[in-house]
C-alpha cells in the first residue's frame, strides 16, 4: 500500500520548482492534491503531471498573504475533497538587499508571504484538522533562517520565524493528533543556480561539506517522510536538507 493512500494534501506555491516536486512526490505515494498559487492557472502544468500519475488534482488561486483568500481557499478544498490531511506551506519569495538599503516594502512583502502566509494557512487548515483529530503540517523554512546570510535580512528573519511558528504549532495541536514540522533546504539546484557564474557556484559549493547542490527531489523526499506515518513520533522539528552546511 502506498504511504499516502487516501490522503488529501495541500501544497502552496505548487507551480514550479520545489513546490511542483513536492506535489508529484506526494502523488506518487497515493495522495490527491489541492494545488495553490497566486493564480490558479499557474499550476496547470503541475496539475497535468499529477493527473498523469493517476491522482486527482484541483487548482486554487490563493494569495497566502490575504486572510480572506486563504480561508475561502481552504473552505473550497475541504468542500471539494471532503477532508484535509496534509498541508505543505511552501509558498515563499525573496527580495534581497543589504539591510541598510532594504526598503520597508521589500521587508513587508517577504514577511507577508513567507511568514504570515504560513500562519494564515495553518490557522485555516487547523480548524478542520482539529475536528477530524488528525493532520500534519510541513513548513518550508531555510538554512538561511538558521545561520543568516548577508543581503537576506528579510528572508532569513521570515524563515527563522517559520521554524519557531512550527514549534508552537506542534505544541498547541499535538493533543488533537496533529503534527507540525519544518524543512530547512540549503542550496538547491534551480534555474537560479543554473544561471550563476562558475566562480559563484564554486564559492557556494565550498560551503557544502558534501560538495554538491541538492535537488528539489531531495526536499520532496523529506516532505514525504514528514507527511507520512513514517514520522509518526516526530513533531516540532526543523530538518535541514543542506548537504551538511548546518549541523546543529
């Protein structure tokens, strides 16, 4: 039997990259997918790929920084699927810049999507999970939130806060049979890293003990572990997927 047979999973920021890989990995293990992004048509490719695996997929246009959109989206998901078992809070952005030059708008935008979005989605989904006395949250944090990085004050602060929000969520909801964990990816192979110069890539690789970039699939595999009963006794944790960059 597949690890997630009969489960309904929500993935935010599911249009591409890590979000798409997560959705496909969960579908491979039997989950049906509610795919969320700012515009529903952005997840058309992911939806098609999930359906090609024989699983149901529905698209929802949700700006996770807007409370009314999040609540409406979650209500629609539960109405369409009948329940909600897994929420992967993956939606996130960067607006990099040195601290002394960073605009208030860039600070607020990153915080609103990365942190507030995770809070809003967790709050809306938890109401349903509490009634069914089961569910699991997997939040995508970052190693930058654990160690800091020049030029990413807003991003690092938002992701550090996501890790702490995860701990509080785990402690508040454990008695209702709900788990919450986070993943802190390191340098992951994406279109962005592919476009870097060789010198910059080498500098990044030098910081990784395993001397290789991770892949979206590496992150997706850890999401699967945390979303499934394989991690039944794991909650409130942040697991780094970073090739050894962060070891504490």
